[in-house]
C-alpha cells in the first residue's frame, strides 16, 4: 500500500522528529521541511528532507507541488520564552509571518487538514489548575502571544476558507525514543530535564531551581511532563481525525499530573543513581506556580491516553543524553 505523504514542517526538531517516527509506523510518509536552524538533519530518518524556510513562499510552493501532501503538520517555531522577551521581532517574523505564509501556501495547494503545534503558554497565568480548553487565553510573553495569534488565524481559516485544523496545546514535552535513535537536542539547552541530566552526568556544574517559596506542596513550581512519544501519538491521531472529516478542534496535551521541581530532581537522581549539586535561587519573572493540563477533551475526541510515567520519561531521556554521541 502506498504511504500517504504528509508535510511535516519543522520535522527535524525534537517533537517533529518523534512525530515522523510515529507517522512512518502508521502508514504515512513524512516529508520534512526544515531550515535546520534548530533541527538536525541526523533526525530525518523516515522520509525525505527538503530544506527551506516557512517564510519562503516560492520554496513552499515547490515542495507542496512536488509531493502533493494530504495534510500539513506545523512544528516550526521559535520556542524559548526568555528569548521571546529579549527579541520579540524574531518571534513575530518566524512564528507569525512564517506561519501565515505557510497557511497561504497550504490554501493555494488545496490542503484541507492542518495540525498546529501550540502551547499552554497561550493561557497565561492559570486561573484554575488543572486547566481545560475553556480557560481564558491571555498570554504573558511574546512566545505565547505569537502562538495565540496563529490559533485565531486558524479559526478564521476554518470559518471562511475551509481549512480544518487541530490546535494542540502542549504542556512540558520530555523524554526520548526508547531505542535512542532521536532525542532532545537543543542548543543552548534550557529545559529542566536535560539540564538536570547534564548536571548528573557532570557536563555542567549543577542545577538551578528558580524559587522555593511558591504555594505548592514543597515550595517549588509544578509542571505537567508528558513523554514526547505520547505527544507524537496525539499528533498522528489528530491527523487521522482531520483526514476522516473531523471538525476543527483545540486540545490540551498533558498527563493531568503535576510534578514539582523537587520531585523531578529526586526522580532523576533515583533513575540515574547519581547525586548532583542543586542551587536554590530567586524566582524567575513570568514563571507560573503550577501548570497542569485537563486532558479530558483529547481523550474524548482522539481516544488518546498518555502511556508513559515520569520514570519512563526520565529513563528514556537518561539513555539518550548519556549514550548519544551527537551531543557535544
């Protein structure tokens, strides 16, 4: 049976590459479109790589014409909150102008199904925990705002252009392919689990905890960590849902379970068998005390169920970071 082509924009990155792995296992051919600014050609293992930028309409038209994909999955974004505050123009150029250029190319190519990588950062500060999809969207940084702008655009494209979309709002993606083929590889690294694992491996001096006086069970921030392959599974289910004629939908992707920073560090120490220095410093501006997903809607709409525990996440991340020779 011929594999169904799907254009995976940003497919050489962390979540995009794991989704390509899942797509290939489900009978799809992932066509990766990536400028490799944050992605890695080494991660493109399950279909062709077409180099290009989402702001380059001519290049997008070429690739869409060449492969005639059934749908587009869009992962290509600048994602670091701190960087978005320092350099908002880059985030607006890539995340907004780039995404709108991609949407125009999709419309011209007759694409009717679009899966969008979004974020719980569109909600802003939590008014209740766990958060469901009806939570007010009031982002507190340029990163969250750029994602929210595209969510609003997709609502209009659905209503007036006939482009149906699945907006997937991630909580904290973590972990790696259990076979160690791909994993989390950011330069520079800013995510908690890789930073702590690097500290346990002796690759950095220690781990900083920002704030220990929050109103949480141990004073540190609470986050909802979800295995990247559970995220990838939800993306493929969302794609199949749209291709089967499903209506546009926005869904939270998290486990519904919150983990404090202290609990996270304890789990990493237990899994790795290594202690490492931890430094408690002042709170970081813009950090929410708790971000946890209510994922009931994703379960109902997609029949999706996260499979991996926090220990699974740490185990697969530890294997990737401790054995991969791709990391400096």
